[in-house]
C-alpha cells in the first residue's frame, strides 16, 4: 500500500482540525490519537482567534472577549482557510455573525461593524493609488464620454448600513463616551473606507455617491443611471478613482 501524498495528508489534517471525518494516520503511543489531534486543534483555534482579535478590535469591544471568542471559534471551525498566510485570514467573519440568530437579535449592527473592519484590513493591504490623470480625462471628446470607465482604487471601499455604524466605529475606536451617548444607532449610514498617505479613514458619504462608485466598477458612463453621474465630482474629490479607460478600446 503506497504512502499518502503530502496534499492528501494536508487535506486530512485540515479535516481533523475542523472536526470532520478524516483518515489521518496517527501513531499510537502513550497518548490517544484523538487527544494528540485535540492539542493541534486547540492551538489552531487559539492562533486564528488571535488573528481575528487583531483584525476586529471594535467588534470584540462591543460584545466582550468571551462572546467574541465563541463567535471566533464558530468561524474558525466553520470557514476553511484559503490562504496559508495568517495575516490574510479573516474574510467572511461578518457573514458568520449574520448566521448566528442570538447575536443578530442582541447586536443587530455587529456584522456591519465587522464588515467595516474587514474593509479596513483590505484597503490597508492595497498600494496607495497614483494621482488620477485629470488632464488626460479632460482631453476625452464629448462623443467618447459614454465610453469612459473609471477604475476604482483597491485602496477604497464603500458599504451601506441600516445603522449608524461609521459613527459607532469612530466613537468606540476613539473611546468617545460623549459621542456614544449621543448616538442614534437606528440612523442609516453609507460610508467610504479609504487609505491615503495619512492612514486609514472611515467617513460617511451619500447613498448616490456610493452607488456611483459601485457602478463604476462594472460599467462605463453610458451604462450608468444618469441621475448618478453628477456625483462623479464628489467621488473624484474623495480620491476614489485611480485611472480610466475607454470601453471598447
């Protein structure tokens, strides 16, 4: 009987760590095989929980360490890693929170806070965008205007929430008790998460500007709702776009 391949062993070990059925060969000794696997499993959960604590500090602060660690364990055991680098771990944590009815009922805005913090992680890894070629854009003829497609910088992200999550995130991050006391959580907010030369910022923008930015990811001007196009200038001022092209070239 041939020995299992390295890839097979890695898959079996992954399944064992996630409490899934596996055929991992474990040498018998003083300690039971399952007890040995449990040692690795505990270290695995603890390490990735620490990663999540680093990525989601405000999420952690809002529910407390005990609750956060329970959510983190649920996520670690339920979401397979797609990258061996621990500093790339953490995607989908907001989605995990949304699958937990008791958490959603008690803290309905928590998943959106986690989503902000994941956006922060992603834009922080992105390179700073180069200066937008305004002069080149001004040379586009009126006939070609509908073909313009703006490139949204990976150092920018937008999201919409039914709650005042941008204000809440800022207040908790800054330990601003006065802002927390005055906060109306039921006030919807649309926000821009952005990296620039000074660091990461989380600011509120209009729904229309956010919709325009999202539309620009997939469509040229001629395919975008004309009512959104006046918000191009605001998005430009925010430095959301890094370049442009003419669709069809």
